[in-house]
């Protein structure tokens, strides 16, 4: 029996206002120790397997981890455009248990607003084969990441 081959496309935009200046929100992505403090925070990570951080145009980030009662997730991103304190654009691929799940293009924008920063994440993805219906899950996962970022930027007082 051969595996069904299919593609699906999905896109979304998420916008959040954070009560922190653009430089502070930017650093949460651009400074390795900052990103480590919130990226995946709250997820039930059982074992971190690989972490690579190379924040520059052409640089690659890798995050691979095994989740409790779940799969090994692998994220590999390449930075294609960086304008300090303004935008980050990446292409990235995701794997679950070694199976290529998707390829995406994501843009992150940092706009100053009264009282802080308007952060906008826009993503367009292609999902492969058995993962063809996972676009909604990707949006939910990204919402979780930007909520973790919000908690990191506005710790309880």
C-alpha cells in the first residue's frame, strides 16, 4: 500500500500588543539567552535534543525536543531578512518523529505603539501528506508561543 500524497496550504496573521518597547521585544528573538527563556515555555518537554541559535541573515536555528507522551518535534529555520527592531523573516521546516510535516515562510514585525510594541506574526505554510490538515494546529501552536512571549515580557508583579 502506498502512502497518499497530498498538499495543503494555510496562512494566518496574529497580532499582539505588548507593554514593552520594540527593542525589548526584539531582544526576546535576537538574543539567545532571552529566546531560551520563553521559547516553548509551558510545553511538556521531556527531553531537549538539539538547540542551535545563529541569528543573522543566512543563519539557522534548530530546536528539537521530545514531548511527554508525544512525538519528537524538530524545527529548522533559516533567517532570510533581518532589519533590526523592525522585522525578521524566516523560512522553516517542521518534522514529527522524523517525518517532514511542513515548510513555512514567517514574517515577524515590531511596530512601536503607545505603551509598547505591536507584534505581528504572519505565516504561510505548505503541509505534506498525512499532515495536510494541520494548518489550524500550526496557528494554535503559534498562539501558544506568542502568549508565552507575553508572559515573559510582562512577568507578574
